[in-house]
């Protein structure tokens, strides 16, 4: 019965996958002509020019399929404007890097648009401490902006290994679509499924392979996907008809969130800017320890699946929110201490860490 109910979603997902897979090879030559490519310079480790059209291909497919499926009219213009604005901002930044302050200003503007024009905001953190719901009151708007901008940038920072950002987003989106469908949010579930389908088409070109992936997501794709994820977590975790508790969103986005916070804390401890690039993200550490890109991706993808399963099971079986929050906090602290020790000692899982990611081991280093 469940399979029958999901058949329309599978069909639209398949359409998005196919359209994205067709669009990317057509966009790549154009990207090379206009200079929309990632250059092998600075802290990056790939050895050739790589088109940054993955995100454009994904959201071109999403836009077409969502329009045909009637999702765009249901979601409303604020969502379309927000995603398109982030996509364009990222593409411009890929063509000619912009200042961090401009990027943050645009992200805040998009967050405010969806807060005031679409009504998506964090009014409650849920029952985090077992003492009742933590209501935000007048702090709802600034906290929503902070959280969404944080999700956008955390997702951008994790985009440093072939297939990683796409896989993490795919796992999160599939779990979110499932929970949305169970809660009766059929339009949201369909929209999320279409984005997930397009990501499958992108991953066909971005999965680790000999010589590196022929296409990267690009800042346009990571900023737009981060915006989608951030506001899905907000929209579906609030109100009496919510699909999941706010604490479940932490588990749905566990790897980017924990890794970004840990990296920024370590940079601050080292007396450097929390936004300065380095090779100390979790995927960098595994690569520096000698794991292959594919093994690194499979390990982190498996952890993402486990964390998403916690979110789903916790929602289905009504696990206490405070216990999910406490477990997540313990996991985050444990990871930070483990990563800090690894960087200080120069060893990880019994393996010596290279000074940085070996050229050719990863095809792209994250911007943060």
C-alpha cells in the first residue's frame, strides 16, 4: 500500500533524475566558455578545470518538473525567489568571488523573505530539556535567521569531496520527505522528492571516480540547497501539524552541523579566523589519514544514514525530545574532542595524518 501511495512521487523523481542527467552534459561546455569553472589553485587539490554547473542542472530540473507537477504554485513565489536568488548569487560568486559580507547580507535577506512572505519561522525549539516547550517569542525572527544562515554555510563548507554534499543532502531529503508524507504534508513531500530525484541525476556525474568528477555542485548549488534544507527544517518542525520535532532536524543535518561547529571552534582555539580555509574538515581528516575518496564518502554517507534513521525512528516512536537532544550534544562534543586530538597528535584511527590532503586524493577542497 505504501509503495502504491508513493508511485507518483517515484515517477516525478525519475523525471527529475533524467532531466538533470540530460542537462548537465549540455551545460558543461557552456560553463567552460564563460569561465564558470573551478580552478586548481590555492588550498584546492584537483588538477584541472571543472565546470561548476551541478547546482544549475539540479535546479533547472527541479524547476521544470515542479512546475509540471504543480508544486511551484503550491509552494508560492517566496520559495521560487529565494532559491533562484541563492542560485544566482552562487553562480556570480563562482564566476568572480564576492566578499563574505555580501554573501551573508544576501543570505539574511533571503531568510527574511521566507520568514515574512511565507511565514516560515522558528517559534519553538520543542521540549529540549524535559520541562516543556522552549518558546522563542520575540527572538523567533533573529534565531530563525541565525539558524538558516548557519545551515546554508555549513552545507557549503561540507562541499569538499566528490559526492559528499550531494549524498548528505539526498539522505536528509529522503528522510524529510518520508516524515512529511506521514504527517500529511503531501505537497511538501512531493516537492522534496523532486529535489532528491534531481540530486540523483547530479550524483551520476559527481560520484568519486578515477581522475575526479567531471562536474562540481558549485556555490550556486550549495547555497540553494542549503536554503532549501534550512527552511524545510523550519517549516516542517513547527506548529500543531509539524512533521517532526525541532530536535529531529539536528539529526537530519548532523554531519555538516557538527563538523562545521567543531572546525570553527578549533580555528578559534588556534587563533585564526573561524572562516579561514584549511584541511581539517572531517572528510579532509579521513583523506589525510590515507582513506580513499570512495571509502571516505561511504563512511560519512553511512553515518548520515544512521543519523537520519535516528530522526525517523525518534519521530515514529515518540522518543523524548530531551533525550535526543542530549544524545546529539554528547555525540557532537565527543566528535570535537576526537578531531581536536587527531589534529594535535597528527594521527587518526592509528594512521599518520598528511600535512594536507594529497593532490589527487580529493578533487575539491571546501571553501571553508
